[in-house]
């Protein structure tokens, strides 16, 4: 993380220098680039972070962050929104300090849970079909 912060500082500094030399016309470029940089670094993830879980309607289960498959997420507290599209599946998240059934088997619909993720590997699964491969993992760093 210190490396990323240093890179952000370096980029910001370089842009500030460029803006000084290039006149006022480049000011819009500067703000766009800074926004992209902060988005890529992911921020502190301690507030208003969100994960999306989805299970069903077929034998599939997944967890997404920012619309993409979650493979590596930062430790912190998340609002986990689970969309359970079938009454034969559930959504269960297991990992360091956590063992949370967000939706039960007969339930179908959307449920939200607040989860605190610590460093390690987390497994999300549908309990009745986990042995058949209806599960996945992501890393918390
Ligand atoms: Cu299932």
C-alpha cells in the first residue's frame, strides 16, 4: 500500500508540474486522471464498501465487486447484497471469523448482510450442492 500511495503522489505531482507549464487548458485532464487513480487503488474499504452475491437460478453461485468476479478484496466491513434466484439454493459465506448463512434454502429474493472480512480465504457456497461444485472462493488481503 505505501508503494501505491507513493505512485499516486508522484502522478499527482507530475500532473501539477505539467499543469503549471502547460497553462490552463490542461486542467480538465488533470482532474480526470486523479479520479481514475484513486478508483484503481481501491481506497480504504472501511466505509460503504459493497459486495454482490448471486445464487441460482441454475446451479451457479458467485460473488462480485464493482460488477466483476471478486477474486481479491481488501479487508474491511462490507454490505453484502445477495440475490437468491431459486428456492432450492442458499447462500453461505465462510471464512476467518465468519460463518454466515445469508439466504436459506426455501428463500427466494434479495437479502442484505453486513460482514466483516479479515485477511484469508473466504468460501461462498450453496450448502446442499457444495459437494457438486456449487461454491467459490475469494482472497481477502
Ligand atoms: Cu444449491
